[in-house]
C-alpha cells in the first residue's frame, strides 16, 4: 500500500469518526483544525485506524501523533514491518 492509499483510508476514518464527510482533511490537519477533535475522538481515531489497517500502536507511538500526516507516517512505517 502506498502513501496516497494510506492517506485516503485515514481520511475515510476521520470522516467516519467525526460523522462529517465534508471536513477538509490533509496531512497538515491537526486537532486545532477540527472543533470536535478532543481526547475521546483521539482515542476513537487510534482504535479505528488500528482496525482499518490491522495493526497495533504502542503507547510511545501514540503520544507523538499530532497531525494526520503523523498518522500516515506511523501507519506506513508499521505496514512495512
């Protein structure tokens, strides 16, 4: 799976979690850009990404996620292993 495919799937997860397919999501999107991106949404995003990509994140990895691009970077790294 290439980076663009990963990003597309991550964006679909964000649209699902926030129940809004009109949210403009790109790699630079952060919690400050989405009003409903709080700690509960963050946990839901992590869980949904783990399910979507059939991977598990470590606590140290999760603490470094600040943007959509960070999610993509981590998923890309985990899928290579």
